[in-house]
């Protein structure tokens, strides 16, 4: 499940794509041929996931006084920029919902007689016509879906919109003719149609955030059952996907995760505060995807420090390889042992925390060929996705938006400090260090990098 492109994604949204990317990387690592699809929802998703409220893009377009197509284009590009910044691999297909509206109408027509009914507001799916509805959410049909807002005329609380009619007297920016009148497809319909078109039913793995497990994915499953003329879910293939995998929530105690809060936690805010995006990738991998992950600036700073140490260790290893020829012998058994631990960990329901530990143990392994270690590290990094082969520690030194001093001024100050130290003028040397510290710059004596931003994580 991809983004609804009515606003910038927050970092909780992006955890789902780091998880799906890690899953894809593991499958490639294990030798599987991968066809990965991410959908872009540019129509149909209402302000409430339970088919209530306004269309998210129509609402955003009205608020920003822009074309809905401009809104979708702008936020799709913003999402793609975040995907690139987090080293998330490009999928085989980006499926755009509005490209598939004719197929959605055809899909709805094919199931309408047996599974749907029409109201003044649109065409609704009757959830009582399929077996085991809501089982994915471990929910009872009557109780588990009772939080869905009532729509007058609905047969059951859990019934959901397949096609939403444009209300009389209104005109939406995105609307199409259909057998049920002008309108737009329901959000749930989009995913079934696009996955069927690009992957076929059933396909292997469907991913998404755990919030989709309660309403959106049960509705997808119901549609998939209807189109395939299947019955119960005792056979997983009847759901449309053989496996449904969900990542847990990112928890933010500050309350800034919500997009309605103004300056919400999006990737650019992390960058503005001086954190490299891959620090957030590290933070995600430090927790199991099915566990809640608590966000704090302190936790992000710790993840950045861990990534820096990893990059420094790789740099030292690469330097130690210079001037020597690669060994033609097989990898040392200790290298093979840690690669095996990594493999078993990441293969055990993507246990990335344990895999990271094995990876770091490999970095510090003694008395083995550095060439073999570098080869193994680059191979395993294809799973972790940090891009260590091209990542430099200086790349991780991002200027905070609040910084007033320039990098040229920092380098000039450090040159003056070096001259002062050479002349044993330690009072001037200390004064320059303190002046830099007051501007958020941490001086690192004896380190070739010389300085880093001292991040304020308050």
C-alpha cells in the first residue's frame, strides 16, 4: 500500500516503506526474483479511513487553492524524494490510481450483482456476502468494525463504498461517468484492481502499516474474494495475497506525528535539524518491524552515532586493504560464521536488530583478511540498505537549518586554532573551540574530519 498524495508523508508513514524495502532486499538476497509494486492513491481516499468525510485530495486542493492534479503531482514528487533519501529501492511499478479508473468500473460491474447494493450516495459492498469478513483484523463483523461511521441505508456497519456518487449540485475536480452516475472510486477498490492488473490474484505478499489491518485490508480481501468467486479464508490464497505483513506504529510522545499539527515529523524536518535521513533508516532497523518504535530526538541521535561508527569502521577497513592484493583463499570460517548468523537472523521474520549486531561483530572481527571482511560487509549491506560502499562520514555531517555559521567560517576558525596550538597559545585555542561550541560546532582533535555539528536534540 502506497501513499495518499494529499500532503507530505510523515516519518511514521515512511517506516512502512523502509520495512517493505527491507523485505524486498532480503528476498533478493535469498535469490528470489522480485516484482515490487507501490501504488499512488491520487483519488478516492476520504479523510476518514472508514469511508467518511471528504476526499483527501479534494480537501487539500480547496485549502491550497490549487488544481487537484497539481496537488497530487507535488506530493507524489515529495514522496519520491523521501524514498530516494532513505535508500529505498525503486519498485518494478509505480501504479497511479487515476490511470486505472476504467478497470475499477469494470471490476465493480463484475461483482455488483452478487455482492453490492446501490444507495443515493454510491455503490456499497455487502460484507455479509463473503465468508470470514474481518478475520485479518481478528475482528467480529458486528463489533470489530463498529467504529465505522454510519451511512443511511447501509445494511451493515462494515459495508463500504465501491463507488461514491458526486452529490447533486456538486462538481468534483476528479469524477468519472459510471453505471451508478458521476463519481469516483472507493479507496479500497483501487488496491484490488491495481494489484490484480500488475501482479495477478493471488500474488505472494501484501504489505502495509498495521492501521490497514483493521479496515482497509479486510475490505481489499472481501473484494478479492468476490472477484475470484472464492469462499472462506481457510486457504490464504482466497484473500488475494498469500501473506499479509504489517509493520507496527512509530510512536511519538510529542504529538507532532499528525499532519494536522502543522510542523509535523516529516523527513525534511529531521534533515533541517541536522540528521541524515539514513539515521532514521538505522532507527527503523534497530527495532523489529512488528514492534512499536518510539521516536525521540535522543533515539535518532543515538542511531546517527551508530551509523557514523559503522561508516568509520568501514573506512578503516577499506584503508587497510590499500597496497595489498585480495586473498584468493576462501573466506575465513569466522567471517562465514557471522554471515551465517546475519542470514539466519534476517531470515527469521526480518529480525533486523539481531542482524545489525552480527553485522557490527563482523566489522570488529580480528585476524582475518580485510579484503574478505569488506566483501562480506558490502554483500550484507545490500540487505541493510545504507549504501556503505559510497557513504562517507562527511556525508552524515548535515548543516542544521538553525545554524548561522558557514562551513567556510568553521574551517577558517579551525585553521586559526591549529596555528594557535602550534604556537602554544592555548588560551586562544580554547577560546576558538568555545566560540565554535557556542554555534553548535563540535571540535574533534586528532580526527581527520576535524569537526561535526553538535546537534541540539531538545
